[in-house]
């Protein structure tokens, strides 16, 4: 049976981390936590579970998660965020793959998000398929901060696992707005550094497209008023991101 490492990055996750660790404790051969100098009880909670706990000033989402990979001693790695946990069905799916020595190099699974106490089952947020279990010799974290993703090298086929990652995203609407401001700033800078540019066309059309896609085509309306709010915030996030990018362009030209 091939051993499994679980990788998690944290910063002030005392309200979430125990739930995450409880869900993986029976399938993990080691749990590696990279903490960005939390000031709450994150460290003490983690140490109750016997994890390998390291402190590291935050390097960026992609960089921090690759730093965590470097501290995992097993090739098979399951990567989770602290506000995520595994559903019972997904735990069983991973156990079965582990018993078979992880015959695939990459495994994808659906992620279901809890928004202010309600599970969102449609729209942009579901099924929100994620590649989170993989052989670290074949891939690493990439993407554009803060939207990191695991990128595999070569022609690697992914295997789908039944069950969901449960994502406890936001407890209040205020958290949504705060996170949006933070993430759009990171996104705009990352896009600018990659040479991407904004325009009035993108500022108008892309947010509208994002709303129609999430609310209409991906059936976000079936989640009621929450679905409408989520589609609206995705649209707003898109607009703010391109507006901040436009401001960076203007600053560069001055």
C-alpha cells in the first residue's frame, strides 16, 4: 500500500483546521502543515493531531503550496485548504485508491461549497472539479495567484474520485466582500506581470458574460437568492479585477 502525504497551508485557521484534520487523519501517513505565522490557536490545534508543523512567511499561494510539497516525504500527496474537508464518500474513494497503490498519477474530485450555512449545488461553484491528489514527481502547483492549480507534466490522464471536498468558504457576507478586495488586487497584479492588459470592452463584457454563464447556463438560479448573489459577486469580482488592472496600466504609463 503506497503511503499518502496530506499537505495544508494555514493562517489563522483555528475555526476550520480541526474539521480538516479530522477528515484525513485515518488515510494520511503524514500531515504537513505550513503556517504563515498564525496568531490564533492554529498551531496548538495542529499539534494535537501530531502533524509536521512548519512556520513560513507567506510566499504567495502557489509558492507556499509548492513549499509544502517540498516537505512531503511521500510521492502521493493530497492537497487541501484549511477550510476544506473530505466527505465520507470521498474518504472511501481515496482509501480504495490507496489500497491499490494509487495506480493513477492524478486524481480529480468535485468540490461543494458551503456559503453562509447553505450548500451551493449549481452555478460557477459546483461541481467545481479539482485536481488535488497526485504524484508530486509528475506535477506541482501553478496557475495565476490567487487561483492556483496543480499542473501535471506530460500527457497524464486524471482519474475521477466519487465524493466531494466540502469547502466552508464564507460564514458572513462581509467576509465575501473583504476577500474579493484582497483577491482582485492579487489577480490584477499577477495579470499585469504576465503582460495581460485590460480595456473598456473587457471591463463591460467580461463581467456580463460571467454573470450569464454562472446564473443562467450553469443553473445558478436553482440556488435561489444565494445563487443570484453568488453570480453577482463573481461578475463584480471580474469587473473590479479588470478595473484594477487598468489602473496599473495607467500608473505604468505615467
